[in-house]
C-alpha cells in the first residue's frame, strides 16, 4: 500500500475557500487498490470525507479527527477511436482543466465550454458540473466507483448517475457510499459547437473569428471566466456560491416584466431558469464587504473569504442575501457548495 499520510493539515490549505480548522490526518490515494485497502482497514467508527480539489466545499472552523481522503488517481487513456469519436478514461484525481486541455489539443470536441473549472475529474459527476450550456452528463459514458457498502468496484452508466441541474445520485442517495475513481467520456471529432452566449459571440467578433476552432472556444471561455470569476490562487472563493433559481414560467414572466434586467432563460413549458446573479445584482450587494466576507465586485454570485472568515460569519452573510432575495422576488436561493460540519 502506498498511501501518503499527512498529519495536522490546515483545512484552509485544502479548499479554495480557505476556511476551516485542522485535519488531524489526510490520506492521499493514488490507486484503486489503495482505496480499497484503506477502507478494508479503516475502523468502522472512524469518520471520513472524500476530497478532490476542494473547490466546492466549505470546511468547519474546528479541528477534526475525520480522515480526509484525497483522491489523487492519475492518468488519461484513449480507450477507443473511430472516425467520429474518441472515448477516453480519466483518473479521478486528474485536474479537470487538464482533461479539457488534453481534448482541445487533440481536436476532440465536447468539453471545451467547460474550460477553466477548478477541481478534479472525479468530482465533475458529483454536481454534474456545467457551464456555457454544457454539462458533464452530455459527454459522460460511464464511471467507475468504489462501493463502500459492498466493498467492491461498480460501474455506473450515464443514466444510472441520475443527473439533474447540479445534481446526481452521488449527492443524494449515493452520498457517502461511492467513491468515483475513473470517468469515461466520449468526445467528438466533428469540431466545436459554439456556445450561444453573448460573451462568446463578442469575443469571436472582437478577434475576427468566423469559423471558431476548439482552441478559439477554449480561449473565449477562459477570457470570459477570468473577467467574471476570481482566480482561486489569488482570491478565496468556491466560484458561484448560489445555484440558479428555477421558477414556474408565469412567475418568471411577471418578474421579468417588473425587473427587465433579470436574466431569464426558458427551460421547458413549465419552468424558467433565473440567473441568481441577476437577482442579487439589483440589491446593491456587489463589492459589499461585511467583516471578513465580501461579494465579488465582478460577479454577484461569488462570495469571497477576505481572510479569517468563520462559518458563523458566513452563515450570517449568506442568510442576509437570501432574505433580501426572498423579500424582493419571493424566491428562495440555495447555496451551491457543500457546507461541511464534521
Ligand atoms: C473559481 C471557481 C469557478 C467554478 N466554476 C464552476 C462552474 O462553472 N461550473 C460548476 O459546475 N462548478 C464550478 N465550480 C465549482 C467546482 O469547481 C466544481 O464543483 C468541481 O467539480 C469541484 O471539484 P473538486 O475536485 O474541487 O471537488 P471537491 O470540492 O473536493 O468536492 C466536491 C464534492 O464532491 C465530492 N467528491 C470529490 N471527489 C470525489 C470522488 N472522486 N468521488 C466521490 N465524491 C467526490 C466531495 O466529497 C464533495 O462532496 C467553480 C469553483 C470555483 C472556485
């Protein structure tokens, strides 16, 4: 067994929100065999938590005996190749953006719109990561996971992951049962689908690009994201702190008539999506700082830990925003990251 053990690790160093006390022990796992063996010898009363890149979790303030199991399984392999598509298997610990870069460099389409999302490949199915009209569910064929209850590896096909908006089985009934070790993606050789977003169109026009390549789309997305989202290496955040809101179409239409700046998108005949950033935008919170927390000046969805923020401060900060949104629009907005208490 070649598990790396680290002791007394500040939780702040393990998450992009840089909050939390100290983890007494962190186990870094690089192979499926090691993961299985780790669970085989773990006392049944020992608490544990599976961590990828820590870009969608907020840790608690206190010190913890919970074993942090950091998944660092490497490797990208080409499984099959036809004229139309290429199937790749990616180790759960591979940084997601390096998977996008791997695909774009080889002319493989499907994930270029998911450029520059922090974190690991293995975490992407957990909240069905998405951006610019693409979600991981659109390209995921299957994944391998360790079933802790059964003590064996299992395969989930796409439909078995029960994907929804920022949802999957791994966040719900399967939470605490499965550890994802490998994802399999099918990518197309057909060239890019240009995301239908004004920012992308503006970038392409500004660069005089008529037939965008995969690399053009990746560059466009990186440019747009770097304006709207803080760089996690410089500013502590988890990206969007709130999920977008889904409301009945009639309510969305009424709100749009009253507040024309709201970003309302049709979903189906019954529901519309409202960009939560546009709900918060009108409340004057952008750039506002209270104590050690602020709302990012460039994006009303992003809560920033200015340094030393506590969970209590965070709870108060987000509930102030939630209450104001509820009062003005009658919409309950929910946090996107996992707020951990262990
Ligand atoms: C600047 C910024 C921008 C972002 N932009 C986006 C965006 O555009 N779209 C989007 O969807 N998200 C976005 N995010 C959120 C985040 O990057 C994604 O959710 C990412 O997939 C989390 O990966 P991670 O490895 O950091 O997961 P972690 O934060 O480590 O974990 C997240 C959850 O997944 C579980 N998990 C992690 N790895 C595994 C595994 N191998 N098996 C089982 N469970 C696992 C954890 O237990 C936890 O519950 C952004 C975050 C930041 C900081």
